[in-house]
C-alpha cells in the first residue's frame, strides 16, 4: 500500500530473507500510532492531543473521505475526526471506526501498530 517506500527499513534484517513474510509485505493497509507524546498536564489536554493524533491518521488516509465504499455517516464521522470536532465518546472508538472504514475501502484487513 502506501508504505512501499519504507521497505528499505527491513534491508539486512532476518525477516527480509523469509519468503513467507515477504508475501505479506505491502499487502495490508497499516495504521501506525505513537503515544509517546501523550504526556499532557491534564485530562482535557490529553483528549486534545489524542484528537490531533486521530486527525493526522484521517489526513494520511484522506482518500477515505471520497470512497464509494463508505456510507455518508462513516464519511461524516471521519470528517469530524479530521476537523477535531468529534465527541469524546466517538474518540474512544476512533481507531476501531477508522479501521472499519479502511477495511471497507481497501477490501483488506487493517493492521494497527501502537507504539508506547
């Protein structure tokens, strides 16, 4: 998918010699999220930072907003995430909802990688 330009990261690693693993390389949409910057002074600021992280994910996958595979409600929710106007309740399910939209759009399971 979009991550093909990062294939060099696996050069000289043992996994790059695994033929079975290489069959799966670039085969699935991936969401990478790092929470290392989620160190804010209070709960409200934590929510704002998480909302910003979710917005970045939607921006990185902006093709979802025009996908014929998604319904209007899904596109509206993604737009709320993108504009950082989503409710806290909706933010709680954001990664799940975004992964559903990605799965519908790409017609493939989604891999979510969470760091820290």
